[in-house]
C-alpha cells in the first residue's frame, strides 16, 4: 500500500477546475487519480500495513547509528519499480539530474535527523537501506512511500513542480515508515489523521534540523516548494495555521481545521486523514513554540517516544495520543516541568481532552 503526499480531494479539484487554463495539469491530476484508485480501494479494505519486521518500540537509545545506505533509481517516466540504479551511497552526484541528487540528499537529511535527535538507526531502527525512485510516470503529480521505498513524480510543470524539491515531503514520507515500524497506526479516521500528522511533524523536523532552524523561526509549512507561481498558496499544509496553506481557483480552499470544534466528518480521504491531521499538527507547533529552542529536542522527543514507546495501539485516537504525550512529558521532564505544561496547554487549545 502507498501513502501519498497529495490527497485525492486536491487532485480531484484540480482535475475538475484546471482544464481551460492548464489542460496538462488537469490531465495529470486525472491520471494520478486513476493510477492511485486501486491503492485507495485496497486500503479501504485493509487500512494497515503488514508487519514491518519485528517493530521497534523502545524508549532507551540502544545503538549508535552507522550512517545511511542510500540507493537512487530512475524510472525513466515509466511506472516500473524500482527502475534503473543511478546513484548509490558515497557515489558522486548524477550529472544534470536534480531529482536524483535531491532525493539522495533528502534521504540523508532524514536519516541524520532521526539518528542525531533520537538515536534511531534508519527508519526501522535496524539500518534499513533507504531506496528511492525518481522520474516515476509521466508528469506524475504525487510522491509516496510504498512500504519499501520513496517514489517521486516530476509534477505536471503547470501547477506542481518536481516532488524531490521539498525536503519536508521526503521527511514526511519516510516518517510513514517509522510509524509503520512502530505503532503502525491504521490509515483511517483519527488514527489515520495521527499517522499523517506524525509524518508532517517528522517532515518539519527534518527540514528544520537540516537548516538549523528553531521553533520560532521555522515556517512549519509542508511542501512549500511544490507549487508553481500559478497557484495562490504557500504550501500543501500549514502546521502552524491549518486551513491557510492555499486558497486557489485550481485547488480550492485548504480544508484543514485547527480545533476539534471544526473536526470534519467525512467518508472521503479515509475519513479525512489529510484534513483532520491539522488538529494534532497545531498541537505540536503550540508545544514546540511554547518550549522554545530546537523542535527536534524536547517536543520532538516527546512525540517520538510516544510513538515508539509501546503505549499506542493501531486504532489510537486523538485523546489517546494526547494523553500518552502528557505521560511521556511527565516521565521525561517531571510533573511540574514547563515541558509538560506546554503539552497540556497545547492539547487544550486545540480542544482535545487529556485523560489523567
């Protein structure tokens, strides 16, 4: 099964509205929807990945990561995976192929954030080699994690640019692998929205870690590099201000809520996994900005250890996760700590109750 960075409702709006101005983008969106439909049907029947190794729930850092083992493949605009190998670990850049080099660098930055911030040895914590395929399909408007590798389309060139250009997207998609290897949250309803939110958190942390940004100065945008100038918008999602990322004739209005009062009940998008993820996203940003400093430190560690600590089930909802983050903050920093207070206040601000 695949986790896509572009949700189906956004592609559907583009397919319906872009035909007169951008016929190539409209057709690319329709093609992406057709290609992805079998995956959506399969996930509706089986919303969780199969077991990913043995899983790695833990809270103690047990080993020293050895470094990434990356391999980049080129699909050459076909849809056969993995494609032709073009670059492996330690090899020089691929001449005149920005996508291959951006994919290689993004895999490395993602590995580095998890290793340096959390002591994690690749996404499975067992030094899983990191594979990626670029130039997938022809003008393919998406990127995805398929349980084994990252896959990137080149975009249609009218609305979307190449998907390797965004390091937050690379971190987001590999973050799905971390969730798959640990709590394996199902991809439906609130558990699915948590799954998406955790990937947004990791994507933002990878970007901030790579750029040396702190919580106050970071943009908290996911996919800021993906839109062309034709789009009235700044990114796919804003973690800081859900619902504000775009408002555009081609793409519609960003539908994300930032509070449980506005929670969207829908049967589309696996119960709104890309929509309602805005609520826990905002809770993380509120936590990180209240604590201050680098978000991959105290706030990132609270979220990471909650995911990997073994207290979550595959169907955990927002309240379960919120309560678990408070327990993690208490264990790590103390019952009277400002870190714990920041977590409690953040969940209260977005309307998610905490059970104590």
